[in-house]
C-alpha cells in the first residue's frame, strides 16, 4: 500500500504522458500532416468539443494555430456548423482570420456578424484586406459597415471601392512611408522614430517631390546603414516601376514577375503617389488568375468546392448545354456518311479515335496558347512564328500517330487501304487541331473575348467535325 502523500509511480507515468500529450497538442507542427494540412483527427477533436459544449477546450486546441490555419479549420468545417464553431472560438476568429478565408466561407460568417463587428475587423486590417471583406456585401450591409468605421478608415475604403474590381486601386495599400527629397538620412530616421502612427510593416521608403509624385525609392536597409548627413535624394534609386491605379491586377502581377519587384508605387492619373502594392498581395493574384484560367478552359466556373450547389450547377450546366449543341453538330456530320458506315461498319468503331486524338492535340496547343497570351509571351511581333511552330509540331505528331494507327489498323483488320485512310485522316486532323489550338485563342483575343473562357468549345468542335469528316470522307473517296 502506498503511504499518504507518497508518489504513485503509475500515476506519475500517467501524469507525464498527459503532460507530453498536452505539449504535443499545443505544438502547431504536430497538428499538421506531411503536406502541411490540418490533420483530420485534430479537426474532428475541435468539432466534437464544440458539439459537446466544451468551448474552452476547443479554444485551447485552436489557440496555437496561425490565423491562416484557423481559416483552414473553418473551411474544413461543414457549412451548417461554421457559425457555431466561429462563435465558440470567439476572439480567435479575428480580422486576420477573416482576411485568409475563402470568399464563400467568409460570406457565410459575415452574414452572421453585426455591422459593428465587421467594421471593427476592417479597421484592424490593411486597406486592401478590408476592401476584400466589404466589396462583395450587399449595398445596404456595406453602407452599414462603412458608417460604423472610423472616418479615416471609411474614407480610405470608400476611395478603394470607387476603383474597378480587380484593378490596382482595389489591390493597393494606402499605409506607406513617403518622404520629401530634401530630407537627409538622419531626418528620415528621426521622422520614423517620432511618428508612432506610421505603418509598422515596411521595407521600402518612397521619395516624393513637392507635388507628391514619386521620384525614387530607398530600401530601409540603405537608410539604416548610411551616415546621417547624406541626402535621401543621393541615396535613393531613381529607376522604379510605377503602377497606374486603374491597371488590371493580372497586368500588375506580370510586371512584378518581369521586374522581380518586392513592392511598387501606385499612382493616379496625375502621377501622384496614392498607394503601394507588395509581393504578398501579388502571390494571391497569381494563384487566383492561374486557377481561373484553368477552370475556365473546362467551363467549370469558379471551381470552388465551397461554392453553393445551385450556383455551381448553373455555371456548369450552361457550358454543358453549349457542348451538347456542338456534339449534335458533330453528329450531323456523321449522318452524311450513313451509307458508307452501313457498308463498312468498322468505320464507326475507328472514327472516334481520329476525333479524340485531334481533340487532345488541340487542347494541348490551346492550353499553351492561352497561357502565352495571359503572360504576354505571345504578341503581335511573334504570332506568325508561333503559328508556324505549332504547324510543324502538329505535322510531326500527326505523322507519327498516323503511321502508328495506320500500321496497327492495317494489321488488325488485314486491310491496307483502311490503314492508309485512317493514317491520312489522323495526320489531317492533327494539323487542324494544331492550327485551331493557336488560331482560335488569337482570334478571340483580337475580338476582345477572354480566350480562356471560349476557346475549348470552338477547338473541340473543330477537331470533332474535321475528324469525322476527314476519316469518313476519305473512306468514301477511297471506295471502302
């Protein structure tokens, strides 16, 4: 029997295990799998704690997480329970978490918040993040939030909302450091130290003239490592990339990529400095634009798993109906050759191969062309060269594929004429696919239509129609 007050070895071991488990739970790294995603068992533990009414336990589990991870947690939560989980976590779901959330998930949470709460969150964020939260709200709710904001924050957000969506004006931050060119390094340092209301996150200082137009930039490290008496105008770098306030965000991202920028000044129509854009904002844009183009090529709309089902059905169904129409058109081409197919039924077996391979080849070329247009690699100065390049590629691929399918069909069906016909059709349709894959996006771009949205329908229709027509037409002419 153990004496009163004596340590129980078994209890000690259990206590140590419990302590180690608690430490493990508190360590953020242990909550992620090898792909840096929250472990399913952790998400389940939080949801179970909330369901059982143990809100304090849920907060203890979530408190070690980064705001971006808390956003992931809410996105992994079933939609009908997000409001409940957010309420249980309380102030852990703050402004930074809202700014990291998926648009649809954030809209769900915002609907459950009072305008005063949203205004409080918006006031804690940079202008661009605050605008991202407010811009998609109904006009009535938006106005209520704006009225609850501090006058300075409201003026900045209203100014941002006045710019077109997906423009530099919506994307830029207004909190920046700008100093006049007559200052010395010492004066700049004193200015930064004496003004507590300046933004705390910056690594570049913009130098402006009397009209508040940017004339140069100076990295913070240069200021801190130079003698105080040097004029800031002698230290600054005069070459800089200026972003017009109405420039599309995709073009902004291309400039950041091309010139390897960390930040850039945004100027209005008169050339005055009105804000800046930083590379962390650009990373979101690059991911967003790349994802949009891929999804548009397939007609899947936003392609967001958090998008409401009815909205997803409406988006996908519209393109599927268009594809149904093009499929009927392609089938009508087959109808012209019913007699030929009736005489030689094997043609019906082989013709999908020709059209299918053409569709795959056209999709490959189209994807390359759409990306080249989006990144400004394909321009009027190199269009002809790239069209010829794709023709040569299509000729090479079509020749190889034609030979392979021709030999295979000739041996399988013991019919050399059939092998020659399908080889010729394969070559012809690959040439059509290669040219359509680059000419269709170029034509749509010239017409002012987004090639990522509409190219796939036209390219697949052309390859299907020409695939059926070339194979069945050649078979008819050949007398098969």
